[in-house]
């Protein structure tokens, strides 16, 4: 499945997607579904179309395309703590100029200059480029994501193990290994038991520990 159909695969709960991308769950929900402002006005979503009134209570899984788009937004916002309105303008620019589904997930955007939305009028695209460097594409469609980089043994593939992070070349989930490790199984034993290299097991443990630490930071920043 290398065509655009992969972008519409429903993959994650909002909380799981936010965890993998290191985005505060509340922030992630606002990007996808919008929110009610303090003055009572409705702020529309950034990544999804505003649902009809009769469907406003419907919550669906995050698609692969939405996941990659949210990663793009998180990379663009970076450490700038960019106001939501500016982030909305940035996303809207791509959505207006590209007549394709999930435009912020497409390969050609990773090298296209962004909009001059920073306070000093400059564009900071390095973080976006770094995010797209961790993605494998077929054509302009993202098909794999290497959350810790291509040499870190961990891959997220929407067509394997329901998109959960796994050890490259295996079906072993990082969360499963980390769970057994925290329960008391030594890394060396896990490597032997599951025919893995010790470096792969240690990479999985580090990855899950980093996600746990990042989740705490994300909640504090929400």
C-alpha cells in the first residue's frame, strides 16, 4: 500500500498519537478538533474539517496522515511556543495551495520555504526538515517514521503491527520489551529470549523511557 490510501488508515487514539509525537494531549486535541475559547466562541480545528453539528460528539481514531501532519506542526512550532493562531496560518497556507489530502504530510513540502510567520519575519524550517528526514516516502507519501533517527533501530510503520513502534526488521513492540524490563527481566535475557541484539533491546528501553519522560514534560506544558 504505497499510494495515498495509507494516509487515511486509522491508527491511534489521540492520547497515543500525542505520546508518540511528544505533544501535550490537550494541544493535540485542539489541532485535530478545535475548541471552545474562554469567550465562548468556537475555534476551528487546524488539521480536520469542522464536524457538522450532529456529528460534533463523534471521536474517531487519528489517521496516519493526521499523525504525520501533527508531527510537522510540532516540528515547525519547535521551542518557539508559537501562538496557535500563527500555527493555524501556517497550516492554512499549505491547505490552500495544495489540492491534495493531508498536504502537510507530503514529501515536497519538506524542502519548500514556509510562510514568514515568526515575529522577526524570518522562516525557521530546519526543524521541519529534520522531522521529514526521519520519514521514508514512496513517491510523496510517508510510509515509515523513524522517531529516534534511522540508526536507532526503532521504526513506526502504519502497515505493520498497527503502527506501534517496533524493533526494525521484527514484529517486537518497544512497549512490550520495556514492560518486561521494568517488571524485572534483564535486557540481556530479553535479547536472548527473543533472538534480538542487546543493542536493539537497549534502544527500545531508551525509546520508551524517553517517551515517558517527554510525556511528563508535555503534561506540565499543557
